[in-house]
C-alpha cells in the first residue's frame, strides 16, 4: 500500500498531466507548453518529499512555471511573477532548474527547449536521429504520461527553424 505522501505525489502528477493534456487539446501546436510542463514536473518531483513546504519551479529568466499543492492553497499559480507569488505566500521557496545534472551534453535554451548533440549516439547505435527522437518521445510518455516534441537537424538553428515550421 502506498503511503499518504506517495499518494499525494501520484495525485499531483496525475492532475498536472490532465492540465497539460487539456492545454494540448485546445492548442496542439503549443508543444512548448507540454515540454515546459514535463520539465517542471521533473524538477518539482525532486522536492516533493519535504512535507508542508510551498514550492515553485523557476525558469532561468525568473518566469515561474509550476507550483505544488501546498503553494496552490495560498493562490499561487503557474505563470505568476515571483513578486505576486510572495505576496500570496510569504514562505514560498523558489526552486531553480538543474537540467545540467542530467546530461553533460545537454544545452538548455530555456526551461522548455534544449539541444543535444546525438551524433556519437547515432554512430554507436547505427540508428538515425529521427529514431532517437522517437525513442525520446516514447520514453517521456511512458515515464510521465506526457507527450513531448523532438526534432533533428544538422545544427541548432536549422533544428529550431524546422521545428517551428513542422512542429514535430
């Protein structure tokens, strides 16, 4: 049987997944929302074990993208500025992203956009970048229940342009 805190955590992830699915359903081209949500959930999950603490995930540019249930009780919501969030919840703890902990080749452009050089992985595994992108999308979905987008190109600029046009 799951403990109360594990159940709370499970419910938190399930509610967040439903919110992101609803946003996706209303605007399926807004892949940024889903990738931002997945990143925020990943980061927030690292801090859910501290009981009765109010936390919010902070983007690199001080844009706040997620708040846990304790903070929400005070009216703190995603996309809220830190100034307003602190007025509502003076004990709020801002949690920075720590993407660099996951892969040394990971280059975060923002909370919802990143680049990886997968050339050596493709060569070592004798597969294409598109196959790796599909594996990434599948793994994110299997582990989080969220969809994400991934694109492959010879360089970051071309990847960004093609992704903006094709949205895959």
